[in-house]
C-alpha cells in the first residue's frame, strides 16, 4: 500500500474524520442556498487564516467531484503583511496544495492613516479590492469564509449594540460591482470543527495580521476587547448550560415570525404592524 502525501492526508481527514462536521454542512449550505451554479467562476478569497484555507480546500475537492461544473481561482490579497506572515501564507498554500494568486495592496497603510474604526474600514476596503480583482480575472462570484459562529455572533451584536434584528445572508449581490455576487459556503460549518481540523492536521495559520494586532499574543486576540470578542465570551458562558444555543440562534434567523413584530424594514422601507392591524 502506497503512502499518502501530506496533501492527500489532509484531504482524507476531510473525507473521513471530519466528513460529518465539515464536508456535510459545506455541501448542505451550497445546495440549500443555491450558492454555486453550473458555469460559475468563483474566486475563493484566502486571507491566510484557518477558515479561508479550509474553504479553499473544500471548494477544491468539490470542483473535482461535482456534476455541476464550475471553475475556481484562489485569490489572496496582501494588504501589507510583514515578511513573516506573507511567508506563512505561502507555506500553508503549499502544504494544502492550493494554487494561490496573490496581489498586493497598501490597505494597512491607508487604514492606519485614517484613524477611526480600523477593522470596519479595513473590511470594506478589502472587499472592494477583492471584488475588483475577481472581476478582472473573469469571475462572477467571490467566496468568503464566514462560518456559522460568525452568523450567530453578528445576529447577537445587532441586537445588543445596534438595536436591530439583523443577520448575515449566505449570499448577496454586490451593490457596486454589477454581475458580481458574494457567497458564504461555510455558512453552516461550526468554528469548533474548523479548529479541530486544524489541530488534527498540525496546521498553524496566521490570525489577523494587521499592524494593530500583529504583536498581540494568541490569548490577547482570542480574549481581548471589542464587541465581537465580548459576544464570543457570552456565547461560551451560555453554552455551559445550553450546549445547543448557537444552533438555536442560527435556526431562529430562518424562522422569523413577522406577525409578532411591531415593526420591521423591507428594502429600506419601514413597515408597522399597524399597517395591517
């Protein structure tokens, strides 16, 4: 019996050990939300973290097996990584067998000069650059690696800090790039499963590598300030007495009872229960 290569062993871990936790919810989300159609050209956006590299690997395996043919490109934007982080991204791409196409921007420098909310501005600028590059490459979709926990946390943050019931869609059309669409194939995958896959295969990925956080320890990044980290900590506490709390919140955004709400917004228009009372 021949020995499997390192890349093959990682792929087998998805097919075997993590099939139920990773492959099944990945495929379920693609089918349930109709994320990929025949003839699509998808740019998988790889930031260098565990989530985006897993997405790249899952998408690569799907493209090899699917009966619905589509094409893939693996796109990494270097927004100003230091040499160590850039090398780590390239090293992990080699370990996973992902043919990255890397392009350079100066987003970190631009955000640092702006002041204000660096994470918000960085995310907006990254997405715009990814849309533009993917379009130039002939793609009609970009795939981002937001997972189930991101969806749940965003929902809670909207309630706690935004005074609104707001979730995160599994796909949406770009408002600024005609014909382009954003998809989230990890929409039903739990972050704990991503971590387990990473640790099982002995992989190490970069975290947020901007100059605001590149000198922080792993513990500081995981338990530091910020509304999202506060929400993560709250969910960890809730899970101690309600282990299914994340799944229940996730299911709740698919089961909204509009008849019980005094008001809501639809395409920017405010609707009151009094309109039909």
